[in-house]
């Protein structure tokens, strides 16, 4: 797992968008979040993201890998979008469902 500081930094990066409600790890407030940031050894492991989305169907789950350079964004379909190398622009574009080139 990546250091907690890096995990919180990525959650804070998402929270810079006033239209996105972010929850740093799954918890009781998950139903009100747009995105839950989840640390996993293997971001392609779908068990926990699917469990979160079944409890909160409109929530997306950002699963961060151990190297903190790769992430997967899960949506209820279930659907996962490999994000590749992370940047603020790519992360916010993925959360908004836009191609990375269209993010502001």
C-alpha cells in the first residue's frame, strides 16, 4: 500500500473540484460521496470497489495501486477505466467522464 500522505494528497487533488464530493476511504458517509478513494495492493481487484458501489450505487471508486502511479476508476456497471499515469487533469477528466484532453 502507498503511504497515507500520498493517498490523502490524491483525495485532496480531487476535492479541488467544487462539483465533486470525495470520501477518503469507504465509510458511513459513502452514500453522499461522488468518489471514494481506496488504497489496494492490486487496483484491478474488484471485490471491495463493487461492494462499495452496491451500497452506494451512484458513487465511483478510485482504486490506487501500491506504486501510487496507477489507478482504476470503477463505476456501477461494473465498469473500470484504467487511468494510466496519474495527473490532476487526467484524474478530474476521468471523474467527470471526459477524455483527458477536455479537462479544464
